């Protein structure tokens, strides 16, 4: 009986020892299989919306405003009447100018008749040449007086026309700073109202000269720059439904800040964008062919601060890859060296693995990939 017990112990003890000293099962990790794709690199620049056209309405003649002819905040067309100034004094000035013109014309007609009479007398040698010359000079003076009177009448007509203040621009009229009964003067510093053209708006942004040089050296032609579509992100984080274009660039670098002003043009058919609104522009800066995008949470840093990614090879073993990052793109890094399409990068479980360790990889599904935090990169 004792011999049987000893034999059983001999066979059981090695089995228990092997189980206690056996290797741990492979560590489960989450991976993302990389794909190569063409990506457009963009830069985000802050800016504010500006009207494509803006006109401050000021009176060109003085007087009392007797009527406002528009509704605030509505669309107006160029030439539409906005205000009416009391025209009484200007109508009187016009009537005086008309009378002066009639008087000058009568004097001119009389001078012309006198000149003809003196010419007839001179032909019969009845009068002297001096008298004829005096009549000719009087006729010329009378004709000049007619022209002066005509100019005065034209000026009075212009002033009378300007008693009706009209819209100098097609757009949306703002609030009125003048009411009925207000006294206004010609060329006053305070505008009566402001008209802004909003069907198309501009967004002025600034970009450093260094970034501008990198953009121009990236291989894009000037025509492609002007045709590049620009997206707009509003203050609430939503993307504006219409895309814009680069309309112009200031050919000057600010000496103090080293930036260049870029003017972007956006359609605004519903007047959704208003002047002064803060926006963020996503401006294309170049394109990369067959770029490898690595989720930011799959990149760590070694002791020297160099970016490193953990990759699962064909034998399900962990490899450490030192990579070269060009820049970020949303929630991913654009990697130019160190990784290729088809590599499986570990994005979860990095704290429990080491190079050379065997793991059990599990592909992350698309919903988790889309929901990844853009700022989840581990330093």
C-alpha cells in the first residue's frame, strides 16, 4: 500500500510542478491594421467674417430729416431712397438759379442783337471799329454769364436731389442712428446707417511667412492654390455647409509679426455668416500620396522623446518601431517612415506588453476607431 502511494506521488508531483511553472497565456491587445491613402494636409487659422462690401451712409447736404424710408435690417438695392431731408430751402435755391439763368439768357440775347446792329453799321461805315469790338466783348460776357447761371442751376439741382439720401450699395441695411426731426450736416462724422453686402463674405486670416514658403515649395501650382476649396468651422464647432476659396494674399509680410494676410471668399446666400463672427478656417497646405495614418493612441515616446509604435508581426510577437511623424491629421499621425500599409499597430494594452512578447491581437472595430479621442496620444 505504501509502495502504491509513493508511485502515485512520483507521477502527480511533476504534473503539478509543470502547471505551476508553465508560461502565462498570451496577453490580449487591440490593434489597428494600417492602410495607405492619399491625404490633404490642412492648417487651422482663426479669423473673423467681413462683409464683401460696406458703405456708411452720410448726408451730402444739411437739413432736417423729415422721413425715414426703409425698415432696419432689410435688403436694399443701390439707389433705393433711405432718408428725405426737408427740401424747401433747396427748392428755393433752384428757383433762384432758374431765374438767374433766364436773366443771363435775356442779356445774352440782347447782346447778340446789339452785336448784329453794330456789324451792319460798321459795314456802312457809320460806326467805329471800337464800338463794334465793345459790342462783341459784351456778347461774349453775356454768353459766359449764361454758362455760370447754368452751372449754378445744375448745382442747385444736385443739392435738391441729395435731399433724398439713397443707398450707395446693394446689401442689408443696419440700424438707423438718425430719427425723424434730426438735424444733419453735409459730411458729418456720424453715419446715418450702414449697408453691408452679405451675399458673399470675406474672411481674413494670417499665416506665418515660413508656412507660406513651405506651402509654395510643396509642389502645388499657383492655379491649384487659387482653386483649392477651403472649409469653415463656426464658433459652435459645426462646419459651414459651403466651401470657399482663396481670393487674394497680401503681397507684404508684417515686419513685427512675420505673417501674411490671406483673404478667403465664401458664398453666403442665406446670410448665415455675419460680419464680426469668429470662425476657424481649414486651409489646404499640401497633399501626401500613400500616406500611413496611425491612431494617436498607438504612438508613445522613448526615453529620448522619439516617437515609437508597437507592432504585432506575423508570429503575433511585439516589435518596437521608431517612426517619423510629419504632422497630425485629426485623431491620427501622418507617418512617413517606420511603418507600412498592413502593419498592425497596438492601440490598447500597451502598458502590459514588451518587445518580443507573444500577444493575442484583436482588431478594433470601426465605431471605436471613429470615436477615438484626437488628443489621446501618450507621451
